[in-house]
C-alpha cells in the first residue's frame, strides 16, 4: 500500500473529517453526483425505451425491410403483383440474419354501416404470416387463421372499433373500388375476430388485417401473386447492412426499402431524443464536476497545515496531490453508488408497475413511459462520469503546488 492511499484512508475515516467545516460542502458534492447520476440514468433509459417501443410497433406491422416492385407507386395500395415464386422465398438462405419473410398485399376500401363509414386499407396476409408481433398488441379476441378456404375473419384496430361501435363477433360490409369508376364496386362482408391497439395512429387509423385471397380475387391475380414481401431481421442494428445484402440478392425489377426510410419522419423524431440525452448528460456532469471542485478546494485549504508538514518531510507536490485525488475519487464513487441504487430502483419500479404515464399518448405513440435498462450503458455511464469528474479535479489540485511549507505550518 502506498503512503498516499494510506493517508487518504485515514483522512476519510477520521471523525474530524465528518464534522469539519468542509463536511457540508462535501455532502453537497456527493449529492450533486447522486442526483446527476439519477437524472442521467432516467434520461437514457426513457429515451432508449421510447425509441425501442415505437420501433417495435412500426416493425410489427411492416417488417424491417420490404421488397416491392420497382415502380413509381407511392400509395398504400398494391398495384402491380409480384410472383411469390422467388429464389429467396420462403427462406432467404443467401443472406444471414433473416428471421422471417412473408408475402402480403393491400387494397383501399370503405367500411360501411347503417349510420357511418370509414376509409381503410385491407392488408391481406396468408398462411406464412407471423402473428407473433401482432399478438403483443391484441386487446380482445384472437388472431384469425388463414390456412384453408377463403376466410372472412379480420383483425381491426381499437380506433376503428370505437369509431364504428364494433366488437368481437360483429359483421360489417366493406366496399372496394374497381379499376374503372363506372364498374360496380366489390362488396365483402367481414367478421371481427380480434381487436388490436398499436398506439401508432398511422397504423391504427389505416389498416385492417384480412385474408390475402380477397385482395387476389378482387385484383384478378393468380394465387401465387402478392403485393410485396416483408422481411424480419434477427438484429435491428444491422438494418442498413442487411438491406444492401438483400438488394444485391434480388432481381433488378424488385426494390428494397428499410423501415427507417419508409417512416422517415417518425424515426427522425425519435432520434431527437438522443440529442436531448447527450445534452442532459453533459449538463449533469458539468454541474457535478463543479460541485466536486468546490469540495476539493475547501478540503485542500482546510488541510493546508498537513500539506505543509508533508512537503517539509520531503513529499513531492504530485504525492500530496494524489492524497486529495484519492479522497476525491472516493467521494465521486460514493455519489455514483447512491445514484445507481436510487436511479435503478426508480427505473425498475417504472418497468414493473408502470407508475408514470404520458398525458398525451397520441403524441408519443405510447401511453406508459417505457424504460430500457441495459447493463452496457449503465457501466459506460458510470465509467465516463467517473473519468470526466476526476479529470476536472486535476486542474484545481494544482493549488497544492502553490502552498508554501513554511507559511502553511505557521498557519493557525
């Protein structure tokens, strides 16, 4: 054990240290680090949680990457069919990291009741459709099954159900247009078997999920024709890389688009939270660092006589500085410890009991404030905060070199 660390331990453990003039200032410094750590943990956890939750909702109903015809169609309706008989279907074996691929098609329609009507997009899905993602958003009923004959069972959103007074088991008529306006439109009767609530208005206000065969028949397509493919990945962080690999493995008449490009506005909005989080972290570290600088300066001035004696006994300026830096490191660690305990406790409580909610769920796409607790960012945040605060203390510790042993020993 080096003597600097030994003296620092004696100072920290002494009763005079806890009842000295600097004690209140030291406590304020520890409290600043604790509060700063709590705020930073909450900012990162809620920011990542909101991004993750919104991303999951968008991906659940659209996939990570879509493969469509290379045309100018920018609408929500499938116009030109794609044959499902592609070399990459039903398994994309030439690209790793592909979790699932499915064929879907969409068609505009109008739900008509005796008293009201509502425009919708029927999203036709087949037996290859993975209901795992959608099941997480079911509020009542169950998901339909499209394994055999043409099915009239559909899944609608709670938004549409509330507007049209639908409940599970109800039947309703939907009108679909034809290519020529003068032709008699298609009429289909559907049965509600499930109601979902994604909380994402662009989805809830628009889509109704039904049997792909309806879209194929109304468009006079073959049984093997679809509107586009939806691809789900194992790892979202590889989105752009996998899109490039998929594009390279698909025919030239097919185009690919990832979910971030398709919903650019939404993803640009949630990326703003990163900037806010970085700003909060910077402010909290600066505030904590300034408080620790104040505490260290007071502690140095209070121990001026001890500094003079150590210098007179032959200690170098750096050795004396190390004593106080050890002391400061202990205080920073203590603040981080309490900050982690309190901050993580609050986050776990929110994660388990959903205590806090957004006043306007439609604005944030979720009703409950989501949190994401990750060991990686907790460790990095602690290490980064400790290093930043410690480096900030190196400069004020230079004052030790200005203390004269003769004057300090005579000081009373």
